[in-house]
């Protein structure tokens, strides 16, 4: 039997993330890192941050049970919270959970949609300080259409400028670094939880 490729299992907040996050993570793996030997598995859906927070360890356990899971990436919006503090708090819980595989926690600042703004040269403001990303995206859509995460997030993830987002958004750089850290751990057979609590 041919062994399956090692996989990263995302844990995400929203329904739009379920389809969008694997697209984005594959692009980071392929376009930024040139890595094709690690696959992205179907995400575990937390249905919002309250659900993720209260059942965090349970979600980690479910993710680990996914066939081929070699690492877990937790991705959520920081909203009005400090992304560094939120990620550190969850990373501490991940470490204490004893799951035993590499885990990375990433918080988009303030939302996943801000990464689309970071990749768009038409946006000239403070990408991570801007609180109306969904409205800004809607204004750029054809008349009478509004941005809907479940419909638009996957296609925007497939077409956004990865390099521009990397340059403009610190939290997007953190995502790229987290994916690299997970792949490095998978390749070396080591276990780490990032950011380091």
C-alpha cells in the first residue's frame, strides 16, 4: 500500500473558511515555498470563535484523528483583540493539551478579508487597522451585489496576490511562517507549538 502524503488539518471559524482556507494554504505551500509533498485536509469548522474557544481541545483531538494528519493549523480572526496575545493564549492551551503533533495558531488582523485588501494595490490605507474590509470589498463588486464569505471567499483566495499580501500584512506573514514551521516539523519529525507560549 502506498503511504498517504502527510497532511495539515486546518481548524477554522466560519463556513466561508472551509473552502477558502485550503485554497490559500495550498497557494502558500506551492507558490511561496515550492512544497508539494504536504497536503491540506478538509478543515474542521468551529462555527465562530465562542465555539472554538470553549471546545478548543476537542477540536484539536478531532483534527488529529483525521487520516494522514501530521500537523494542525488553527486560523481565526483577531477582530478587536490583540492577535499576538490571542494566538499565544491558544498556543498555550494547545501545548497543554498533549496532542503530540505540530500545531500553529494564526490570527488574521483583524479579519481574513483584510488579507484581500493587503493584496490589492487599490487599497492604500492601514491594512491591519482597517475595520471595514467586507464593506470595502462590496464597494468593488458589481452593482447590487454584496460580499458573501461562503460564495466569494474561495474565489478571492484563489486570485489574491500572495506576494503583495505578504509585504503589506504582518498577520499574513505570520500565516506563511506558520505553514513553513509546520512543514519543517513534519519533515524533521519534531513537534512544536507556535507561537511559543
